[in-house]
């Protein structure tokens, strides 16, 4: 069981009557000097501590500080420390006074290695004894007593040694019969920070080994243990809560040493300005950490020394008086003090600076420096400054309350002038923005008003200021002008050369000078026009062309000058609108194309173009030319619309090559113009996709040696062709001197008809081959003994064409035979057997047998009656095989 032994009766008093302290010879302001301890015996009344020397101050926990910087070299200071105990709001017991002697150290002492060097003393009191609750066996039928709740153990921070210092004694009621060992565990003992608290294992007395700092660790949670010599637990662990008592050992710290804020001038009392904040590391729940603020000083103190106040709890600074005027006091500097102990005189304090800038408001209007300004401007000038208008304004420069806006309120009905503000000087620059005419206005009296961009506050001034500006206009020589500046003329493009377009008319504004005006050409890109120097008559000197590159959107632009006697010049513009005439024949595109060697549905799209406008251009008519004839035989046109046709192959196949396809294209003009345009078409072999197949060049894959060999072969081939041509020419010459018939078996006639004749064979026939030559004399007939049975009588011999003298070339024989065949085919009496008119002599020694020696080997039941239907030439065969030979 944990027990706290009650303390004996005490009397409020300091722990000792005299304190002696040695400190460095030089003390800084707010440096800690000593600590005194006053025991009020928990009287519950308020304890007020004080010192008799104003060079020092003391807080409520007894810590004494230097109020200012002190030099204590080789001297001793003595002063009284008093305490008054009473109720919080009333006077209590009499003062208790002690003496404190502060002596400068003779040598520099080494400070202990801890947060601060503090001198604390306290009156020794009896050590409290804490008892463990007695352990009860779990099987006992006796009722266990409930463990006591042990109150926290309070230990002041910053206690001065000597250490270790006794705190409490932990005891078990079992130590009367057994020898026990005590220990403590937890943070501060066997856990970090290790060794702050120790316990005597035999006596159970607990010690603190060093001074404590509440700002680092505010409390320690330990457990006390009691075991026998065998290490067996004899008591339940007891919880030991050690709380560190706060002392006022930290002064308030501002977040910044200098705070900046602003407030508009003429602000009313109570206007918030800024907030300052300070923090104290001491316990915020105690007086040590409760901060209060106040204004120590104000610089300057005009117009009142208390223009601002601060909320002592929140640190909010606000105005407390009226009369802030930036033009008189632009800023204020306040010294703010933060004091703990709720701002009492015993609290620790710190200071910071608050700089308050008075921002400008428009409480001063601009004022012109003069009531009247004078200026001069030349006529016809623009964007030229006339005069500077100067003003003064007491508000902050380059702020909306200072910037001035100017305006001309009277005297300028034509809006010829404007006033621009110079951003650097705030002056107004009167500028002419629209040309003035001396002949119309020779002087202007302007009224200009100036006012700030920001609205004026207060009513002691008018919001704007005005001044008069007198502007004189100076006369200058003005150039001639063209009325309207631009003239339009509409003419056809085929206007004859020398035609009049218009007369230019320019006016000289200087009517009093009576100057002569002369005209000249300034710009004529195509050189189509000319102008008369005196009258301004504009005529054409060349043919106009609407399709010229100098014409844009059917309009031709030319400019002219009008000059007066003083050298002034004015410019006039002539817009010549050209109407279209059908003077351009249509053309087609593309001029080259590719097509497959076989008909393709795609073909070639041909489009007609015409430089003329639409009514003189499309729709167009397309037609393939009639000559040469193969154009229409090979190609055809399919109309797509008024501007396009489809050119494609008419034939099923056209050899690969290049073909010129001329076509006649006619426009829709009145009268219409036509043009024959030729499209070069490349007919090529196409692949599966319908595109012309590319033939890889063979030469590219050959080496140099192979190319040389090919060239040599080509050269040899050319030599052989040349030799053969010479030989053929000589042989043709020899043949021309020979007889065409019976000259040789190699006669050309032997090779004309090489196939079987339907007669009795060469040996069975006795033909006079000279009939082929048909000499001029009459032919001789054979006697009857030599005539064939199937030969026609001589008296009914038809007249066939005769061949003249031996020809100069064998090709004449071909013509002769062709004419003979044609005559025989048209002769209805021609016999159905071999005729000399149809076949030529094939030479002797033929290996073919005679047709007359052939025996019919066909079956007897086979019918040949159909031979009668084949005509007179097969009548003999029909008689021989058809069974009607006696008819």
C-alpha cells in the first residue's frame, strides 16, 4: 500500500534569512541572478514578491533577474527581498523580508553543462514514505483491500544541488519479516533519459540525480518494484507519477523582431492595423506562460502620443484616435512589450517593434499651376504636342490618388484635341489628334479639366480643377486633293487603244494663292494609261487585258499625282474594272498521263481550263479529232460534267508505247473559242493494283566487264546486219536481169505456192507455163491428142489478164497472181479442177503422188450428195462420188 506521511506544521517564511550569490562581473539585461524559495504553507493566498533595488526584478517563483546591464567589478551589492501574503484582491499578512548579497566573482567560473545555471535553495523537509499494498493469495477467502491511488510526486524544475536529492521512500510492509530489494523502472530510470531517478535497493529511498527542465519533460511515469532475495515478486508494482513543477524561467519570444503594417489615412478610431504574437515556453495554464501586451512608446507622438492601442491578450493593434494624415506623418514606430505572469511587474518581458505605414487616400485634388496656357499648332498636323499642362497634387506620387486624368470639356466641337497624361511627371500633354484647317478655324479656346483616378474623399476641396488653353493655328501650303480620293471606271478589256477613260479633277485648298495644278502618272504597272498634264484626261495607250498578272479581281489599280506651284502634291487613285471578253481558248490538263494497255474503268480524267470568267468559259464541249482515224478507233471520251471528261481505251488491247491524243475543246463564249489540245498518253503494262509496272534496269545489275561485252556483241551484230543488207541489195540486182520463169529451181515463183494442187500432179499435166507470162503474141494451143478429157474447149477460153514483159522486180508476180485469182473467182464457167489461174508451177521431181492415181477407199455406203451444194467447182467430184455423174 502506498502511504504519504503527513508533513509537520509550518510557518510562511523564506528558506533562509541571507542569500549569497556570486555572479559574473558583467550582467546582461534579463540575465538570471538567483532564486529564492518562499514557503506559504499552502495558505491559498496570493504571494507577492519584490526587491528593493530597481536594478533587479523578481518573478512569482522567486527567480531574480537583472533589469538592465550591470557592471559589478570588485564590488558587492546588497538589497532586500520581501514577500507579502494575502488574499488575491486584499491585503494579507505583514511583509517577510530577507537579504540578498550579490558579489562579483573573482575568477571566471566554469558553468555547469545544463540549460541554465540556477541557484535554488529550499528548506529540508521529512521524506515521505510510500508503502506497497500487501499481496493476497488468489485462493484466500479473505477479502482483498483495494490499492490506494498514490498522488503525484511534485519536483520543482531548475533545482540547485547538491544532488542526488531525496524524494520519497518506497516501502513494503513485508520487509519486517523478509529482506527485500527495491527498484524502479520506466523513462528516467532504466529507459531514456537513463539515471534521472535512482532508488536505494535496501532502504527504498528514491533520489533525483540532476536538475529537471519542465520544457523538455513535464512528467515521468515510473513503476516501483519489491522482490525478495530470490527475485520473487512480493508486491504488485506501484505507479509513481513524478510531475515537474514549472518555474518562470522563459521570457516571451516574439515571432519577429520587426512587424510591418499599414492603415489608410483619415481612418476612424478602432480600425484594425496588424497583429503581433509572442510565445512563452512555460506552462500556458499557469501564470508563468500567460502573456499580456502593451504599447511602450510611439514615434512620432504627433498629433497625439497615443494614436494606437493594442489588445493585451490577442496582440491586435488598432487606431485609438483620429487625425492620421500621410502628408504630415507617413509612418509610425511602436515599441510593443510582451510580459508573462499576466503582465504583472514580476513577470518576464520582451519587446518588438511595429512599423505602421500610413497609406494614401485621395484627400487632395490636383491643381493647375496656371489658370491659362498658350500653344500653337500648324494646320493639317496630327499627333503633335501643343502645350504641357502642369499640375500639383499632395497625395503619394504614382498612386491612384495622385494620377491625374485630363479631358477637354469645352471649345473643341470637332474633337481635334486630346490631353494625354505623362506617367512620370503627371503633367498633361495637349495633343492634336485630328488635323485642323486654317481656312476654317484660326484659333481655339479650350477648357481642360483635371481630376484624380481615385474618387476624392472628404468635402473640403472640389474634386477637380480646370484651366483655359489658347491654341493658335498657323497656315501652311496644302497640296491639291482629289475629291473622294478614289475613282472607279468600268470598261471592257478589248477597249480600243486611245480610248478616253475619265478626266481627273484636283482642288487646291489654298484658294487665296491661286496656284495652277498639274497632273502626272505615279503608278501604272502595266503601262496601259497616259494622263494629260493640264486637263487630267486619262486615255489608254495599250490593249487592256483582264487576264494580266497586274489585274487583281478584275480590277487594275493606277495612281496619279496632282502638283501645285509650291511643290505640294496630292495622290489620286483610279480603279479600272475590266469586264471579261472571250479572248482565251480553253486548254486541258494533264498534258501527260499513263494508262494500262488493256481497258481500265479508271482511265484518265481530263479537265478543261479557261482564263476567262465563267460565262465565257464552261461548260465545255470535248471531241476527239477525226484525223488520223486511229484516234477515234483507239480512244473514246466519256463526259463527267461541264469541265471534265474521261479518256479511256476503246480497243481490248493497245501495244505499250507513247500516243498523242488530240482533242478539240470548245468553250461557251459568244462567239465560242475552240482549241485542239494534245494529251501525251503512255500505254504501259500494269500490275495487279492497276498501276504501271516499273521495269528494273538490267544494266544496273551488270558489271563493267559485262557491259563492255554487250557493247562488243551489239557492234558485231551491226556489222553483220550491214553485210547482209549489202548482199541482199546485190542479189536483188542480179535477179532483176534474169528471166522470171524457168530460170532456176530457185526461182521465186517456185516458193509462191508450195502446197498440193488438186489435179493430176506435175507429171500428169502438160501445161505451158509460158502462159503465166502471157506474151503479147497469141498463145498456141495443143493438138487434140494432147488435150485432157476434163479440159475446157479452146473456143470458149475466157479472157484473163495478161502479164506484160518480164518485170523489174519479183513482187510484180504477186500482183499478177492476185488479179488472176480474183478473175477466176468471178468466172461462173470456171472448171472445178486445178487451174493454172490459181496455182503456180511447183517445179519437177515432186514427191507427191498423182491425184488421178488415187483410188477411192471410202466405204460404198458413204454419201457425197452434199458436194452438189458446193458450187460448180465441185461438180466433177460430185459426179464421181455422188452417183449423179450421168446427169
